C-alpha cells in the first residue's frame, strides 16, 4: 500500500469482513507453495503469486453492500517456455524475497542457509530421485505445446495459400474472359475471292 493510505481491509471493522476462497486472475494448475504457483498461458508457462485482495459487496451479485469480501488474486510474475524454467524463476524470486527480508549481516553462513533451505524445498517438491522422469514429462509437454503452435501456424499458412489460390483463379478467369472477348472473330465459311 502507498505510504499514508490504508487498505479497505484496514479501514473495515473485523465483523464486517467476510472471508471467501474465491480466486481470480491466472488460476494455477500446480502449487509450488502457499504463495507461488504455475499457471499456463498461451504458448508459455507463468510463475504466479497469490495475493489477498478485498472488495465491497454488490447487491447485483447477491452480496451485502455493507460488508467487505476478501478473495485471492493470482498475478503473473515471470514467463518461461519450459516448466522446469519456472522452477528456476521461483528460486530467483524466493531468494530475492528472502534476502530483502533478512537483517543486515556480515555472516555468509546466513546467505548459504537461506539458499540451501530454498533449494531443499524445491528438490523435495520435484522428488529429485525421479528427475529424469520429470524432465521427460516436461520435455514432452513442451514438445506438445511446440507442435500445437506449429499446427496453428501451418493452418494460418494454409488459409493464406487457399486465399491466394482463390484470388489467382479469379484473376485467371477474368483474364481468360478478356482474351476471349478481344479475339478477332473468324467467319465460319471463308469467302472466295473472284479472279
């Protein structure tokens, strides 16, 4: 929140706040932790972050307009074309967040400890013993997305060619018609010249 401004939740009495589990935005298909998740975008994956938001009730939605409703919004942070690339982005975001929130120190062991905790968490999620299987699944998913993109491009190219062929056929018919109209007409029976 901007300095000096209070959020709607801060301005509302607790008895007038109704907690909901409604989610909006880029709804994820895989939760990394309580805050971060992976969402699918067009041709890419997105690292999304969950943020608590609030709104006043609206009568047209069947809500009490004197109450404040909470919900969760999923915002896209970064994109990658591979699923395991999202985990790299997650590590960077989590690392940066942890480093920003730590107190000033001269002890490098604190940084190493944070790095190890984050890496261990991701390794536990992915179950590193089956990393080859996970990488294979990720590669296959990426291949499917790539092929879908190629198919869409091929369809677009094909429709362009069909339009071009149709336009060329129309031009050919018009040219043929003009040629036929402009040809000299010959008589069926030639006239004999007198000698």
